[in-house]
């Protein structure tokens, strides 16, 4: 006879016990440090690092300030856009005579490479910063929708931040006969 998919109501899982200890730790950590330390000891936590791990694992909220998330996300995306427009503006180089324009061009290309590489890295990090808490959020958590929208937006935007870090001018520099 195949095992039943229905679980008995009295069967307790290790997950249930762990969840109860996490909830008790959260309830006591600020008001009764001795009781919180007992819970930590029961969980096998023996030092400050372990305490931080239990604190983070027991936290139920994926966002510290969900009411400010939308505003922060929009500012971060706008910052990436502004960085792209202003991060590699033309520079003026003085004191190099006829080599000045060539040096200015090369400096601008290096700045553009650094900015575009940094933008791509930041866009990836922002996508991950949305995706991980989104996966952690419970279905009924209002933050889950905000995180889903932010992740979706960053998935759409990230390819645009991955454009050629050196730009078309590098092709012209390497291929002067083109």
C-alpha cells in the first residue's frame, strides 16, 4: 500500500521545533537576554557569529523598511542611469601639447570602460538584492510584490547595462582601416 500523502496532525517535524525556537528567540532577544541565550544554546549557537546567524534566520521580514523600498529602488535605478550619462564625460588634458587630444581620448575610453563595467556589476547586484528576498518572502507578505516588480525591472534593464564596455570607438582604434 503506498504511503499516504496526508500527514498526521500530531506529527511534529524538526522544522516546527526550529520555527518555535526562532520565534521564541525573536520574542526574548531584547527583553530577556538570559532566556534568549538559553535558546541559542539549545540551537548550538556558541558565539557572536552564531547569534547573528540565528538572528538573521529568525527574521521573518525580507525588507527592513518596506514602506521606503519603492523610493529607494527608483533612486538606485536613476543613479545607474545618471552614472551612465555622466561617468565618462570628455576630459581636457593640458600640458601635453599635440598629444593632449589623444591622451584625453584614451582617458575617456578608460573612464567609459570603468563606468560601464561598474554599471553592469551594480545592475546584477540589484537584481540579486531583489530576487533573494523575494524568494524568502511568504506569499502573503506585501513586500513580495514590491520585490517581484523590482526583480522583473532589473531583469529587463540588466542587458542594457551590459553593452560593450569599451564602446564603438575601441573598434575604430583597433581597426583604423575600417
